[in-house]
C-alpha cells in the first residue's frame, strides 16, 4: 500500500512540475 | 443586551483590534521580508545566517520564477514524505505514551498532503491516532512551513509589481526562513503563552483517567480474538451494552500547536473536536484570541503589500473590499443561526432569545461560546484558509451552512490565508482591471504593469483550477458508491456534505461539515488529490504571473490610468469576485443549502 500512495504523491509532483515547464515553454514562444 | 448587539460588538471588537495591528505588523512584515535592518533581524540574524550556512544556501542568489516554483514543489514533497513516514512508523518512534498504532497508508497520505498544503483536513481523530512526535515534528512543523510557503508566493507576486525588467523573483529558501523565523515563530510563542494562561494544556504526559459522578451506559463494540471489530450480516458493528464511570482525558503539547494553527491559518486541531474542545479553546477570551489570530497576518499583509509597492492606499483598498464581503456574509450566518429552525415554533417549542436562553439554533454549538461567537468563528475560519472549528458546521441552518461554503468558494480572500489571501485577491484585481479595460477600450494596467494575454491566460489557470477540482470531485463523490457510503444524511443535506468536503479540500480550508465519514479509501485518496491540485496548480500560476510582471517595464501613471485605490475600483473588485464565485458555484449551491432552505421553510 505504501508504494501505491507514494507513487501517487510522486505523480502529483511530476504533473505540477509539468505545469511549470509547460508555462515556461509558453513564455519562450511569446 | 440582545443577541444582534452582542454579535456586532464582538465583530467590531475583534476586527477593530486586528485592523489596528495591520499597520505596525504590515510594516514589520515588509521590513523583515525585504531584508531591512530591523530589531528582529539584529537578534535573529546570526541564527538566520547559520541556517543558510547549514543548508548551503547563498541568500544573495535569486531565482527565476520556474526555479522558485520547482524549489517550492520539491520542498513540499519532502515535507509530505516526512509527515507520511512519521505516521507510518510512529509505533517504533519515541513520544508515544499511549502506544498508538501506525496510521493506515491511505489516511497517512491524506494527512501528509493536508498539512503540507495548509489545508489540515483531518479524516482522523487526533487523540486516538497521532503520537506526540507525529503531532509536533510532523503536523506542527508543517503548520509553520505551509504558512511560510503561502507568504513566499505572495512575495513573488508583489515583487512582480515592484521590479522593473527583472528575470529574478527572489530566493525561496530565504523567503521561507525569514517568514518562519521573524514572523510565525515569535507570534506563535506569544499566543501559545496567552492560550496556556486560559487553560490550554501543554505537556507530554500519558492520558489521565477520571472517575465520573454518574454512571454512563453505552454500546461497546465487540471484537474477535484478534481484536478486530465484529460485524453482522449487513456490515454493521456488533455491540453489547456496557457501563462505566471512567473517563479518559487526553493530554499533549496542545498550546504550541494551537497558536500556529490559528496564526498560520492552518486549522488542524490537536483533538478531534478542534477548537470546540475545552483543552484547545477553554474560555470566551481564548475564543476571541483565536478568531483574532486567524485574521491577524492576512489583514496585515494588505498593508505590507501597499507599503512594498510604495502606495499604502492600494493595500487599504484591498482591505476594504475584503471587509465588505466578510461583513455581509458573517452577518448572514449570524441572522440565520439566531433565527433558528421555523419548525420548532410550529411544534410549540420556544426558540426566541430571552434573558434565560440563547434561542435560535444551538445544535452543534458550545454553550460557553453561544451563537454570536460560533457564527463569527465559522465565518472567520472559512473567510481565511484556516478551517479550525469551534462548533459543528453540519448542524448550522441551511443558510448558516451556505455562508462557510460560499466564503470558501469565493476563493478564501476575505481576507484569506497567510499569503494565499493577498495573492488571490491580487489575481482578482488583475482580472478586474482587465474587465474594466475591455469596457473602456484601453490596455489594462495595474500598479504600473500592463496586463496582457499571458497574464490573463495564467490568471485563468489560477481561477479555474479550484472550481474544476471541487465540482468534478463532488460529481464523482455523488455518483460513486465509495462517495455515497460516507454520507450520513439523505437528500440535499447529504449533497452539501460531499460538496463541502471537496470545497474545503480544493480551497485548502480543511474545515469539515462533520456529517461525512471521510476516513475511507475513497475520500482519503480523492480529497488528497484535490488538496494537492487546489494548492499547487494555482501557486504555479501565481508564481508565473509574478515572473511575467517582474520582466515588464513599469509604466508611469497618466491621466488615462484607472485609479486602483478608490471606491470605483473597490466596487469593481467586489463585483468581479462575486461574479466569478456565482458563475462557478450557484448550480451546486442551489442543489445543496439553497434547496434545503426552501424545503425547511415550506415545512418539509
């Protein structure tokens, strides 16, 4: 069970970092 | 003195004291966060520099907004891992005099996310679940760090307005160190001592057993040979009648957690009953102090903002908008609760306020606080991102319950949480000047910065993320068996319970309607995801806007610039906040508290 919840936590972090990088990319295209 | 006068006096007393503190505290916050030489920095400077040296941080090295965001996210993930680990490993760790078992994986996940996101949603009961080490080293530490994180994000957005053609927005490690060391820690020590003077406990003792005067008969759950609860064919617990005269009194380091719980707008109680528990909030004075502490930093930040941008009128304008919205909604909650249940009168029950009784709706409220102080606390805790409760919101009248829901759904900006309130209302201000710009055909600008397409796209991410999390989460809760299983009331009230849970999680409030059994795998996982997305996606958008504004030129004020410190702007800002809140949530509110209100007054 620990592995499942820790993986979910990691996925949430990666999704949020993905948002950071995505927004940063929009800035470069501007 | 009638009940309405009592409520008005209490609100004026508390808000008056908080507003009187806003100027000196706001100036102090601006000074310490901008690194000016102050009395506090002369005392704390050596410790601050030691922290940087131990952590290998160069305080003069600033970050771009994206580096700042990634540092913030990784730091918060590490915090979540520590809280998760402490809960799982607590049977083998010290400071566990009750020998409490390890917390389940799903509940540990939920609680870890709840405390790093400043939500402090509690699906567990503190006194029967958490060791003292988990409470102190896990939950209390996050109470400081999550509040400091919110303040750090607000600083980046404010720097966006101050800086001119800059690509750096500050240093995350410096910002959270200064916020914790110079602001949260000193204020918490003072408040903890004040609360302890009122009877809030502070010890590491094992729980005490008292002998009650009367015998208590209760249904005792039966267990099998392994200690697991027995259930019948329908899945209900099998019980047997039992009698006792023994009452267990939980102990713990409560005052130190209670103070930052309010000052950091966290809201996670040491005990299950939160600030309704006499060891957390024993007296009328402690209740007043706790409400004032919830408001203290968020209101002071409006003055700090005005001072940092060089025009204190800008901060006062935001404060007035916050106060107007809060006053109207808090008064609505009070009137609704004092009016009480109309069906009582039909059945011959006198619920009028007299010198002998409070009247109104006292269900779920503490008699030592009464209706006025309970309604004000409920409004204060949801107008900020606090989430502490001194009464049960599930027992409020339909429109009384509507107020906490709507205050959260407006985005918790009246005055909002530590840092989160000021950056949220600034986002609405940006949206407001954009709408005004569209109406008069000029390029919108705010505090000398042009508001363009990029800022509006980011503001859209900020404003739409939370309603999406709340409404999609509620929809899933309503249609799935896992979601329905936690509801204790059928119909509109049951819908409100699910809506409230996702509203509280998505807006990082943490208060509960109290009628929902939320310590299930469905709610622990669903609300955990809602809390993370509702916290960090808007934070990323706010940081990106801060970075975008900092990179722009400051343009001079001209005759064509819309003033953003007068009544016109305040009205525009209030209108924008209400418009967004109403458009997002009215359909959901209509299915919950609004329909329940009309059914009640039709006698159904």
